[in-house]
């Protein structure tokens, strides 16, 4: 009989994704065939699978922890917000359309069928499924249409572990309040609670754990310490956006666009010793970095308007005029061009001028481009000319298109590409950092070779070791067996 376990949280960013990933790694270390699953994801961080389909990055991260190739069955429903009231809906890796919340819920039966089909298919191929919830199960105004938390737990007949974030405060109230807002049948599914992101003396916390168990009549299965791990984040609540990099030899500034997507593209640069990657949301925060990166965005034109109104565009133009490097990825690449046109209204509508730093013109189309890509970087000039001919592997996700044969183009020291994941290549990341160090007169020979895949696997092993030490793993196995 196939087994499943669901990880739910009292709120977004409680640590569901990491706890699920850590349990996945523990299970495969113990010899089980396990796969991750999340019925409904809302995020602008996405990934393109080998068959050209789109899914959320959280399940990509968890599939890495399971040593599996990403599979859209792990995340059949992906919502990419396009406004405060609507999202682009991705079903089984393909665009379904842009829907308001009301229109989305009107199709609940359709989406529930897609979710059930994906889950059943995945469960046929694996011994254990670790399911991640979304947000909180206690959103009482949404329970009738729930496909992501207790609705999913019932669909899979899965026991639930509830995770609370102590770092933000009020964890006892969050856990107890969540349980009390559930009905009797839902409460019965919760077999244990986990307190996450703890800093301090555990002995001081213990009396509270006993009182919590008395109140909710559910065992506390462990207290997980606050961990500093380099594991890809999924959403805009990541603490990477607020990190300071004051002592870094190389300072890379990524513009924090309002609709920033795939910010994990830049994690590999920050993994290199001596490199600081920081996110800036205003001209005043920009300073004088060694390189500026314009990242991907879910709405290129709207975010370019924001850059103009905030003064960031003007600051970047001045920076570039001094011959300093600017690198645009996907939507950031589109911004750097001569013009943007959206005749079909797929993102913003209308036409507007670009930043004028690269020669291309972008026209948005109704059909989204989603594909993996691998090969050698085309010939480029300027500061990063040594990138020419280096091997890369990445993927594309974009609505806009322009006629360009090169995978990376440049004008002077301004570079652009549609390729997400281009910095995952050790040779590409090292060449960029070596070049920036050399430009500053620093020793670039000490930049170590860096294998990102090995590094990620080490991080998953560290996560698993921390969970083994802090959680009652035997109790979790008993819950799985029942």
C-alpha cells in the first residue's frame, strides 16, 4: 500500500518546503522510494522540465533532495500572480489562462480532477509521497474551495504534521489557533506539530511544549533550530532580499523588481567565497556595485515603469555610461532593449521604449516559450568576452520574443539573455567573478572550482542531519505506517 505524509503550516514561510525536503532526504537515506508533491503553488519562481513544462521551484528543490528529475506531476497547479486580483494558471505544466480568484474557484471541480490525476499517477510510481501544503489550513473563508491543505490531505488520505514558525513570534497561539479553527475530522488528521526556526535555550521552551500538548491534545514531534542553509527559496518572503554583504570582495546588486521571478538564478554567484549578492529596491540602495543584474519578472512593462518612477532606471543608465557591467536575464533582458510591444495585452498592453542599452525589440505573443536549452555561449565581446564558447545549460520561460540567433548578446559591457540558470554552470559563474576580481586588481586565481550539484546535495544532507537530531523520526515513521 502506498504511503503519504502531508506537511502543513500555520502561515506562509513557516518552513513547510524545507521540512518536507529534509524528510524526503531522510527517507531516501533510509532506503525508501519517495517523491514530493504540492497540489497548488502560488509563486513567480518556476522551472522548465526536460519535456518543456513549467512547475514551481519548491518541488524542484524537493525532487533534488529525493535525487529525482523534476516532474510536473509533483506540482500540477501553479499560479503566477499577474495582479493583486488575478494569476496566470499553469495546469500540468501548460498555460491554462489568466484567471481572477472568482473565476479560478468557479473551476474547482476541473482543477481538483487534474490534481487527483497527477497525485494518483505519481503515487503509482513511488513508495512514499511527501505532500506540502500552501499557506495555512485555517483560512476559514477559503475552506469550501480548498485544494491545497486539508482538501488535499483528504484526497490523499494523508496524515498531517503542522509546522509553526517561532522566529516571527506567537508560535503557541498560531499552532493552537490553527487547530481550533479546524473541524473535528480535520483536527483528527493532525498527528503531530513541529516548532521551526528556534533560537535559544530549548530547556526554557519545554514547559510551553507540555502546555501546548495539553491544550491541543496533539504531540509536539520536535523543535527545529534556525538553520543557515544554501537551499533555493521559493517565494518573495525569502530572507535573501534583506541580506547585507558589507565585507564582500565582489558586490553584485540585483534589482528587486515588484514582480521579480526566478531570483534563484543568482544564488550560484553568491555561493562563491568573497561574493556578495544583494537585492536593491531603490536608487538610494544601489551604491556602486561591481555588477548590476536585472532579473526576470512576470510583467516586464509594468516593472520597467516602476523602475522609471523610482529613479532606478536613470541610476542604472548612469552606471552603464561609465562602462560598468549590466546583465539582464529574461524580463531584465527585454527591458534593456530598444522597445517593448504588447499588442495582444498578454502582460500590460500597449507599446513603450526600452532602456536602449541593447539593440533588440521585444514583441509579446500569446503563446509562452518554455524549453530547456544547452550548448555553448555565442561569441560576446566586452568585459566578459571570456564567456564565449563556454558550455551552459538552462531554460527559457517568456512571452516576449525577438529575432536573435545568439543565446547571449551584448553591446559594450551590457549583456542580455533569455536563459534562466545560466550561472549554474561552474565555468560561467567562475569566469564572471574572476573577471570582476581582475578588474579590481584582486587575485582571481584563488577562485575555487565550484560544483553546484555537489554543493546542493551537501546542503540536503545537512538539512536531514539537523532534522534527525531535532525531530522524533521514529514517531514520524509510526505515523507513516498507520
